[in-house]
C-alpha cells in the first residue's frame, strides 16, 4: 500500500469512522462458508490429505504431494488439460503479435510482454498447494440434486533449494480449482440415512473440523466430480506507446466425463462468445430473443441465469485493470446500442420494452434500466465478474501460508467481492439447514445485496471508503433506477471513477 493510500485510509477513519473490515472481521464473515485458516490449510496439504493426487487417485499412496510433472503424467483424468492450455497459449501469442506487431512476446525479462512459463506445468520443482476450501451451496439452482458445489482451490508454487539447505517457496500466478458436487445421491449420514442438503449445510454452519465438512478419508466418487477451473496470468506487459500496463489472465474449464473418466475441455458458464455472436446474424437474433424472454430475463435479473452452450466460449482472456469506461476489454462490449461498430445485439428499445413487460408482473429486483441490463450482461460472465474488484484477476488467491512473511497482496485470502458476498451465501445455507427454499438471487457483482447491509454498513464493501456508489446520489441530476440504493456512508461522497459511467466510488469529501 502506498503512503498516499495509507493517509487516505487514516483520514477516512478520522472523518467518518468508515474503514475496511479487519482480518478478524473478514474471517468471521467467511465462518461457515469457507475454510481460509492458513494453519489448517497447511496441515491438510502437507499431510497429503487433500492434495489433487490423493483425491483423484488415492491408490497411488504417495508419501508426498506430486510435483506437476508427475501429477499430469500419473493422473489419467487430467490428460486433456495440458494440450488444451498449450493450444490456448499458441492462439494468444498469435493474437498478441497481430495486435501489437512492433512488440516482442515470450518467457523472460527480455520481452515486451512476458509470458507465463508453461514449463512450470512439467517441472519436478513445482506443485499445486491447497489455498482454500469454499462452500458454494448458493449455486444449488444449477442442480438441486447436488445441493450446490464445494470448491477446493489450489495455487501453483515453485520450490527451490536453498544453499544452506531446505527450500524456498514462491507462489506462481495460476489457480487450479477442483469443483465437486456438494452431495452424491448415494451418500449416507452417520445414521445410515441418505445425506440431505440440510445436513450438509448444518455441518458447515456448525463450523466443525474439515472432517465433519468433507469427510475424514474423503475420496470423491465419479458422481461427485464436476469440473476443473484454471486461471493463469498468461502475460504481463508494462505501459508502452501502444497500450497501458496490462496483465492478461486465461480462464479455462474442464468438465468431468464419467464415461471416459477424464476432464474434457468445456464452455465457461455464461461466458458469452461476443465476437462469434456479433459475426453471426442468426446467432445474434437467437441470443437476443432468448435472453429477453420473460422467464430468462427474470433469471438474468436475479443472477441465476444459465445461458445455453451454443452462445458460450471455451476460453476467456481477462485483462486487468479493465477500468469502468466501456471498452473491448469488457465481455459485453459491442452488444449494446452505442458501443463499438455495427448493429448492436440489444437496442435500447429492445431492453426498455422487455423491462416494461417484466415490471408489469412485478418481477425485477436489480435491473430497472438499460444501464442495469448492460452491467448485468457484463458481470454475469466469468471474465466480467473477474474484472470486478478482484485482486490481480482472482477473487480467491488464498493466503500465502508458504511464506514466512507474506506479501501485502496475499495477506488477505480473497477480494472484497468475495467477503461482501458471504452473508448472502450464509443466508442460503441457513435456509437449507432449516428445510426452507433458499433465495438464490444475487445483486450486481460490484456491490453486495442489501440483505447484508447491517453487517457491512460503513465498510469498503457497502457505503464505506472505496465502495461503489451511484453518481445520481451525488447530485448529478441523472436518476437511474438500477442503482438508487448505492449510497455512501456519512463523511464520504460519491466521485466519478470513469467519464462515461453512472457508478463512482466513495471517497472523503473535499472542499
């Protein structure tokens, strides 16, 4: 954190009593919904209890976690992942050279754009370490039978020998998420009865040890394996005559196929393939008609929409910092009227008409304007969500328990987006535990829903310094019904963060 930023934070505390939540308060927000304790994660990893190799092939009986060279060669389920990533890198490099013909790109400091070294995925000195375990039963709307998901999140690390003995560990910019269904329909509880969503939720809310949450000798069955999500910082490029500083992240998903017993390349959930849709008139029309159908528009408004695969991409490159101004860095750019070149997918009249029909039914909770529709079209995508207040493109990089003195960027396990959403997720677990139907809806990715307003009031997540706010509440005179509740705490004012945006950030009032 810079000296100027420290001064602003201190001033915020003095003038308005509004500060970011402490590490202890962050941990309390995640209690019952995530395992972020570094000591416990270290134990589960170093005991080879929840390593990737132990979970996917327990019969190996490895004494230590497998390095990446052995992990990808010894686990047949992962066979399709390295070549798929290699192919994406080839495409990325070709695009970069075509876009910036005067710049060089490659591995090492001698290049204008420095690539992630794929040799790290074939090395005896690197492996994936457990960085966190996250309950996502709030996603049970995808498949109620599975009760949602449990995510085991791993971070790639390199281990180098020290001259005096021992090893130093350095985290590398890649995450590997093993996503499992929260329940196997064949599971039974301690009484021999079928495991229920209510029982799983109660175990998490009781915050027992990890064995009570996942199982002491846990080995997921094929029925529980769902997918693997990878996120790689594919390149870093300093500011040049052709572009600002940028860091690009490659997102990929591999769904588990029980028939082949392999994780196969798949589409990313809700990651609209913008360029393909814009280039195909039939696809453009079909997407518009599908999304503006009242039932789909209602799910879109609540953040529970599942866009059909024919509109989706198998990879996404997320650029950070993306900024708030409309640009091609945002996944939906060019689909709305007034953006990019050519005809839009959605005209203002299309959206206004669909919203009027929905409003007549009293359906809409978040989207009440064209700007709200546009914002949801961006943040419902994988790439758009990752651009929202994440740390270096990740919402959950995990605490760096490998380092004696973690860097500032890895002391906190997750982004403000992650912590601000924990109250909503806990509400859903509580509903499951009580045998009630949960409310799976969520607000915009930029700002938590008001159901957590009491606990989050005055924090960076809602109303506090650095929170996103509506410029209409700052006297701009332009009222947008999608963002009327986005205000700032006492002592702060909403200031524009981008020239064309209706959203600003809460800062200290200036004379």
